[in-house]
C-alpha cells in the first residue's frame, strides 16, 4: 500500500501519517528561513547495536525476477520502512538509505552491513551528487526541509522549498533539482549557489500533474514520475510537451537507469512490480512480488537494488551480465610542466603522474593499489609491507583533491620514441579507469633506451 498520498495531504494544516500502526503529525508549514537551524543531529558512523525488523507490516512477499539469468537476494533486512531514500555511493560501493519510520539515514556498506549516519525526521527522498560529495535528505512534509550533508557526516544546512517537495536529483554538473507536487513544477538550484553560498532556485520545468520521484540519465535528460496518473515522463524544459515513456501504471514511484544498457527501470508501488523500459511506450515487467517498492538504484556494474517499504528490507537483483565500462579520467604527467619532458636515457628518473578530480570524476575514489602507468606500479611503498603509498593533494590548484603517483622510468614501457603515456587502474567499487597524457622524450636517441 502506498504510504505517502501527497494529493490528499497537501493544503492541510497538519499531516497525519499512519505508519506501522501509529499516527504521526507533521506540520505542513515552516517559518524557518532558507537556511534555518538544523534539525538533524549528526553522530559518527558506528555499527548499530540493534536493527529490529518492521514487524507491523504484512507477510513478506517473494520477489521474483522475470528475466533469464537474474537472481534475487536480500541485501539488508530489519530496516524501518525504507521509502524513497536510496543512493549508491560510487566512492565506497555502499548505499545511503532513508528509514522513514525511524527518522534516520543509514549507511550500508558494500557487504550489506548497516551503520548510523544521521537523524532526519520522516526522511523520504535523497540525492547524492555524482562525485559522492554532497548528500541531500528531505523530510516528508510541506517545505521539506532538505538537509545537506557531506559524505563525511558534516551537516551543512537546510533548504526550505515552496509547496510540497517530492523528488530530488543532481545532474552531472552538480546542479540540484527538486520536484514540487503542490506547484507542479521542477526547481533547480545551480551548483554555484549551494553552500557555502546562498541557495537560489529558479523554475526548470512546468506542465506536470502530481510529481513524485525523478532522476537523470547518463545524458542529463531528466525523468519524473506522476504517481497518481501512472506516468513516467522525460522532461522537456521549460514547459514541455514532455515525452511520455510509460503510462497507465499502478502508482509508479521512482526510476533508475541501468549503467550497462541505459534502459529505464520503474518501481510500481501499487502492483509490487518493476518495469524495464527500452523506449517510449515499449516495456516489460522485470520483477514481481515486491512489498511496496519505493526507490530503486543500480550499482556501478548493473546490479539493481530496491527499497521495499512494507518488508523493511533492500532486495538485490544480481545481473547475469555485469558491465565494466572503462571510465576515462584526466591525468597530468609531471604536474606543473609543459611540455612533459622525460630524459629517456635516465632509467632511474621518477615520473610523477596525477589523476585529477573533475566535475565528472572524483580522483579519491581510485584504489591506488591497482594503478599502473605504462606497466609500472607506484615506486613509493611502505617498507614494512611493500604496499603502495597513497598521495592525495591539490596539484592543479582548483580547490579539490587529486591523487598523485610516482613511477620509475626504467619500470615503464616508455622508450625514446614514445609520445604519450597511459595510466590504468580501478575505483574502490571495481570500475576500470584509464587516462592518457602526452610526453616529450629528450636525451640521446636510442631505440632501445628506457
């Protein structure tokens, strides 16, 4: 059963939630300023001593994938009514989960172990930007508010939204979007106006019915759900007509995109199903038997995770064909030099190479122990165990953290004929990376020199 009927709640002086057999009253108006006092109490991540199951829900259903090769398992159980808050953290391979009844955000690591992250009353939708820097967690009431954290657990402030905010999302440039079910519009907060600056919103798109979840695809196209009308739309700013991908569904709540195929997936809360959508109007039922599915999200290799509100669990659908797309990263050979001159006859020369953090990639997500440069590994190692040392610094002076490596020329495949060098490695969650930069080999020419 759908627990959050926005249409019936909007415009009331108070909202009464009937969740797990008990009433909760939440004010629908707020006199907080745009950046008001925090209502979120932040504690360090620590293992939870108790994760009691939601025993007030119905008998658990049996989630079943309908596509060949996919398998299903319980990733984590004993949660308190996880709603639309579910975000994959590419830097750790873990997940942020909003537990509606418990009023908290929980971090679940890649092995399914939960720990406390923050208290957020009636936590609902959440959004994590693509570089895993900021987490926004929204309260389920009029005006939000939306609480902003960094992923180290530091609280950064609140945003109060006009009307009744529902969905939240980031685009690839770090701009923050909120869907407003009352005013039937999508607002955008440019990245430049987020903390420590003053947040400033403008209308991104209009022409909707009652909005709920939303998410961007890899091409920065925004998709939203109109839950009461049963529609999933691709947004055409500023006022459409928007493109209908799915219609006539039973309370579609949220969407996600398969990183392997770019197919659109939709959670149908009312029917307990998940849809796979390949193009507008073309879809199949991917899975059945879920207990009130809310948020859905993919990990980096194409496994699907579903918040089941009534079951108090996250269910994992494991892909039979995981994808390992190589991420192109920006590297800088010999940071600060131009051209990147290397004496090809000095085999003991140490070459510094930096992986740069950009708007699209966080260099600190790279597992430094996997990085190779033209066949060579990091020459700075721990003398006790031989493990590569990790060097983090801002080498390009742009205010973010880059990752720096050091390679002995004689260990690389570079020769006096080389014109470029390539670095490879993996992120902590197993995604392959690759970056290339130019080199200028100098010194006495010798075809066999290294």
